[in-house]
């Protein structure tokens, strides 16, 4: 089984969602099914079918999260030796050499990626171009619009 890298924060978020599904949503859905059953004929009972559909979705999500957590290699970057090398979990400030725009990204696992919150997947073109580089290095990133050069300004392990 291949382990999938995940930050400590990403694992905590999944564990929190899993606990919510098991302790809040699952009992709520079971109660809704029981109430719908009391209304009689299940064949034409829309509430019953909706509750069963919700249950199916909830149980599927629980299995999905449990699978992700069991395959996760949780990495706590705050425990890494401080350095200037870009690694998984690092927060990186990069300068687009052409436009002089400064961008900040945190390199995270595939399931944690959220560009709106400046979290990019380890398998994204930018992250692949940055991994292994150090402060002051220039990384060439292939994008659909052509190659872009980024200079690494800072690396933080937070």
C-alpha cells in the first residue's frame, strides 16, 4: 500500500469531519429513517427514501475518510530541521521573475489542496518545480501558458 503524504492540519481536519459524521450526522439520519418508517408505506414515502439516500452518502463519506487516514503518512513540518530547502508541508514565498508578483503557497497533500487558501498539491506543476530548491534558487515551472520562472524568496516550516 502506497502511503499518501498529508500535513498534520489536513489529518486533523479529516478526523474532525469523521467524528462529526459519526457522532452527529449518523444518529440524526437514523432518527429520520425511524420517523419516516412510522408514517407507513415505505414504497411511496419520499422522506424515507431521502433519509436512506442521506445515509448512503454519509456512510460512503465515512468510509472514504477512514481510507484516506489509513493510507496517510502524516508529516509534521514543525518538527523538521529548520532550513531553506523546499519540502512537503513548507510554506514558500516565490517571486515571478517576469511580472515581479510575489506569491505564497503551502505545499500540501492532494486532498488538502485549496488554491483559494494558497495551499497547492504536492503533485501540482508549481510544487513539483519548487521541491528540493532552496532560497535564492530559480525554479522553472511548465504551465499551459508556457514556462514561468520563479525565484524562491523564503521557506518556512509552520
